[in-house]
C-alpha cells in the first residue's frame, strides 16, 4: 500500500467517524444492489462513504496523499477500510 502511515491514520479516523454518522450501511448496500445503475456495489459503497466525509477534512488529507499517490492507491485504502469498519 502506497499511502503513508500518518496519512492512512488520518483517513481511517475520518472514515470511522463518517461510517458512524451514516444510516444503516447494510440496508444502504442492499439498496445499491437493487439499483440497476450501479455496476459495482462495493466500489460505489466505499466511494459514497468517501464523498460523505467532512469535505474540509477530506480535502486536506487527500491533498497530502495526492502529492505522492493517485486514485488507485486511495481506492485500495478505501477497500481495506470498508473491510475493517463496515
């Protein structure tokens, strides 16, 4: 994983806060499965959580990450965070 330890921790903390604030994610995931527009439910779920994060905090973290990584690296971290926290 290319995301540095400190940036990972910052992103993980924000991710956990966001997941705790969201409605029942099991129910939401079922809604996504029934939405014909959604091709990859797991990807949609992790990026929906990402975009639900506090924008000012998310932007600060992502700006730091994008100095040395890209969306593929961020997606890898989001996959891991979903497995751990959802």
